């Protein structure tokens, strides 16, 4: 697995209508570039959408907002976001609203996933 390095916020939405956009690399979690995806040359951008219950009492709901077109890459991104939720790494982003969009870019030849 390749670690996620560096990164930052892509943009921050205001409380309410606009989601908070986050680059996956800003989460500081290792994100696996699946071995078979490397072998088959699969690359792409995945956006994972996270929506918190209005009462903010329930766990976040996670889904693929934009698929890379490759299930292995999508699943790797989804797994990273679920880990971030479990480790409470997204808590500070909830202050800006109840919707997050976390984007990962999988590109072969790069030393990291962005």
C-alpha cells in the first residue's frame, strides 16, 4: 500500500447548502492502491460523499458520489473514508455543514495517491 502524503482542503463550503470538499490526501491515512488495479493500469478519480444525520447523533452515511469506473479503486477510497470516520478524523469538518465530499486521485507512476 502507498501512503497518502501532504494535501489540504480543496474548498470549504458554508454551513448549509454547499458540501465541504476535502482531498483524500489531507486525511493522513494510508490508502491502498489495489495490486490488481496497478497490474491492469486502472487510474481514476473517486469522490466519496459523507452525509451526517441532521441531529448529528447518527453515524455518517457514506456512498460513492463519483466513480473512477473501477470498483477496486472506489472500494479503496470508501474504505479510507470509513477509517477516517472511525478514527474521528473528519470531526473538524462537520463544523462547516452536514455534507462532505472526499476526493481521491489514483494515478499510476505517482508515488502517492492524492
